[in-house]
C-alpha cells in the first residue's frame, strides 16, 4: 500500500492542560520551541507524505494562522472544521468526501518522530500503531490474537496489558461503513464484522501531554535529542556547556552560564550574569535580566524576567512579565486537577500575559491563570483563576 495522504485530528482543547489551553488548542502548545502539531507534520514529511487534511475545531484560527496552506512546511494542508467535539470518529467522519482509498490517521497532540510511523507506510491492510507504556490507565489498551486486534479497552482499572493504542492508524475507506463518534469504537465494530485490523508496535517517540507539568517532561525528552546551533551573539566571558542552541539576533551577555540541553529562540536578550541549566526552552523575543537562574523550565515567546529571579521546574506562557526577585520554588507538592490529586515535584505554572511584581514567592505547585496581575511582595499557593488581581 502506498500512502500519500494523512488526516490529522487537531480539533480538541486539552481541558486538563489549562491555563495553557485557554486561548489555544493543545496541539499548539510549544515543546522545545515548536508546537506539538509541527512534530507530526515533520514526521509525515520525512516519510514522504505531503498531502494532509487537518480536522480543526477549538481555537482553530491559531492552527490555521500558523500552518496556513502548508507551503512553508513543504506540504499541502486542507482544513475541515468539526463544529461540535463529539469524538475522534466524528472528526474523521467530516473527511469522508476528501480522503483517498487508503490514508493515515494521526492525532495532532502527540510528539512523534520519523521512526514512529515508518512501519505503517508498508502495510496493505487496516492497521493500528501500538506502543508499550508503563501507565495504561489513561489510554485504550489493545488486546491481541497474534498480530491482530481483538479488543480495545478504554482506561482499564486493571493492568490487563501494557500495549496502548497510539491513535495512529492506516485505514481504508471501509472504516466509514462502521463509523461511530469515537474511532476505537469504530474499529471494534469493524473487527466484529469480520474486517481484520493488524497491530504494529512502534519503538519511535510517542509523547503525550495530559497535565500542565507533562510539558516539562516532553520538553526534557525532546531537548535531549537536540544539537548545538549558535546563530546569535555570544559576548566575552560566557560559558557554554553541552548542546545549546541560540537563535538569530539573540544576545547572550557577558559572564552568563548555559549548560545544555538548552534552546533559546530569536531576538532574545539574556544576561549579563544569567545561569540557564539543562532542559530549559526559551522562546522568541524573551528578555532575562542579570543574576537570574532557570532550570528545567519553559518560557514561551515574549516573556520578560527581571533580575535576581530563581525559576525551577516551571512554565511561563506567552507575554508574561516578571519583575525582579521572583522565587518559583520546586519541591514535592499535591496538585488538584478536577477531581484528581497528583503528587509530584514541580514549580509554578503561569498563564499568558500575566504581570508579577517584585519579590514574589510562588510555592511549589502554584498555578496562575491567564492575564492575572500580582502585586509585589506576595506569597502564592494553589490555583489562581484567570484574570485575577492579587493585591
């Protein structure tokens, strides 16, 4: 089978990733300075697939503005809108009059690489990509008879298998005869009708972000595979160790210390006397003032960090402004997401376009909503809603 077309499902929100998905879909969260969806596009291109259908919905303009017609990525992108987010099967249903006889289906919200999908390009039957995973409780678990799928059990309470459904498929148009609101239910219906679905296990990257702190985990994994590329200006007295990338028109000022893996975008000003430690991503148009320290953190575009700040295991979203002396502590903390409680080591999660005054202490696990303003000399903890004013 020769695949020339892929359907990429990119309509969902990612509610548990708030505040980072309040103004953008999950697929547009940046990991190592690229939207998650871009990793999917690049994996497809590297496997020779350049015709793509994006199914979009929630905050669709963010995707369409960034990717356009696909020409700057060397691809052709056609958009289909899923107005009501009823499920992955319903999303695929919207493409029925646009797909080839055979096509790939991928989720746009997982970081993948070229090797991830390579096996699917040679199949001549309906197929599903599976992967071994330690924690299967959040996924669909795949039951097999030999190499063929017999069942998909969603979010099992018992550990019945460690093979999960990646949401990546090679399909024929037959699928539309069995389409349900969710794709796994559609496949089960097709299997029961006697149409086999083969499972192929991938060893390639397949990284999923479900909670805000997962962004740090993905960022760390992706950066570990990065290479050094210095395009900006490095002043005297700067020490660079490990794989560090510095973008165009970025200046690293005197006596700063960068230990990779680290990536810094374009048009940034870093330092002087700034320390940036491993697994840190810094977007475009970022300013970090003297004597600040970052470790295992993600700064999105247009973030300003004042002097004498200490930021560990934290995420600051686009346009956030921090004056001097912020301490974003990182230690074991319990974070509540809906009815779930998670115990982990984490710093602070800060939404878009926040303003933080001088000498603020954010205790571990603090989540600050978008467009929040916090006056100086405050100690923060817990969850602060979007648009808050902390005086």
